[in-house]
């Protein structure tokens, strides 16, 4: 295991993010007797009538000791109090009940979906870092392009020179073509190896005339992305890995429309219901992957057992959450869970493609 410090920092970052979006209602008060000495709120100046300001919510007494500062730090990073222990068991065993009760208004009793999502996702990627799970980022030195044979390059050079002779200097492709001609000439003289860059080739249109086009897709944006991957695949793989948790929240808006399709004719369920369902489901999947990654580091746990758990637990959990959250019959829950598994593959494909686009834009 490597990157222990980075992984711990990721966990702390996720905990603080989740703490920032999590309301404090329903938590156990921790004011000590004899500490509420102020008569007015130190934050907004409102007259105090209790241990908290009834206008802005700030504590009546503000601690100014190093011990209090360290307590706030630990409390913010490792926030496992009553709401968490009420939320996690339901999330694991009765996810539908948790979803339904939160939507119905029991907000102070449970950790909010978004707060739990932030913490679980950051925890998952931290554990993955410790366990060395992730896409490979070492692809060698990169910058390797297969050389064309000299005869092919000679013909390509002649074609490019003909195209350049008929092109005005004001043409935007002229500098690219000049650079490619110069590069080909150097390579043919043995002065320069092949390297990636802006590359254009000649193609024939329907009238038989030559035109300039991209070597790859014909679209500048995608060709630029391909060149970046070829130039430095290790860097692009690292960007893909780091963006995957920074933009993991995109899984929620990508998933909600597909869940909405499953209930298109049942108008009593709205986008908010589906968003809570999706977010709690993603929380469970993240925590499940954490558990499997940790168990994968235990020597006596067989690999086939982890694979079996990976294949069976998610569909069963989705089925139970659908059945409990939306009050469905067994048949309705089963076919929707099956359809949702197919939709998940589409969502993940869209998500990975978005990450590739974001990596190309960096």
C-alpha cells in the first residue's frame, strides 16, 4: 500500500465537505454547564435566551482554547454520532425505508444523502489509493508513434508539398502543413524521430480534388484529445483518475432521468424522490466497494467470494430500495431493478466519456 498520507487527506477532505452540507439538527447538545455567560450573541448581537442564538444558531459561548480547536477538528473530520449510526444500518438492510422516511420529512434523524455521498465517495477513493486500485498511470515514456516506411513518407511528403503549393499563406492550415513538411524532411534525413503534433493528411473528395483533413476523426477537438493521450498517456490516465472523484457528483444528474423513465406513468413520484433514491444508492455502492477493497487485503478471504459479493449484492440492494422507497410489488421491483442495471451501464459509459472530455480540456 502506498500514498497513505494522500489517502488520509482524501478521507479528511470528504468528511469536511460532508460536514459542511450536513445540518446539525437532531445532534446531541454538548454545551457544558457554566459556559453560557454572554447576554448577546457574539455573531449577530441578538439577545440570548438559551444556549444557542435563536436568530443565527451560533453557540452562546465561544471557546478560545487549543483543546477546543482540536475538538472541533476531530469532530469535523470524524463525525460519527447518532445520525450516522441511525443511517448506516438502514442504508445497508432497509434502504427503501431510509429513502422513504427521508423524503417524508425525517431530516434531523438521518444523515442527508449529499453529505453521506461526499464522505463515502472520498472514503472510497482514499481506500482505493491505499489498496493500489485504479487505472494504470505508467505507460512507459510515451511519445511513441509507429514510423511509416520511407517510400510511404516520400509519397506523403510529395503530396503535402503539392497541396502547400496550391494553398495561400493566409490559410489557417498552412502553418500546420509547413511544420509537417519540415518534420517529414528531417525524419527522412534521419535528423528527427517521429513525435506527436498537429497532423493533417490529404484525402480525396467526390470531385477527385485533394483536401486537408485530420488523421484521426476529422474533428479538431477529438483529434486534439487523441494527440494528448498519445503524447502523455500517463498524465491523461492520472487526470482521469483524479477527475473521477472530483466530478463523481455528475453520477446523480446522469442517473435521475433514467430512474424517472421507470416511473414515467406514476406522477406522484417527482425528481426530488428520484434524486434521494439515486444518492443513497450511490452511497451504499461506494461503501460496499470500500468494504470489498478492505476485505481484498485480508489474506484468508478468497477472491471468488469478493467477486460473488460484487455481482450479487448491488442488484439485491437496488431491488430492496426500489420496493421499499416506492411501495412496489415484487414483480414491479424486479423488472425495474433489471432495467436499472442496464441503465447503470449507460450512465457509467456517459460518465467515463465526460471524464475523458474534461481531461482533454485541462
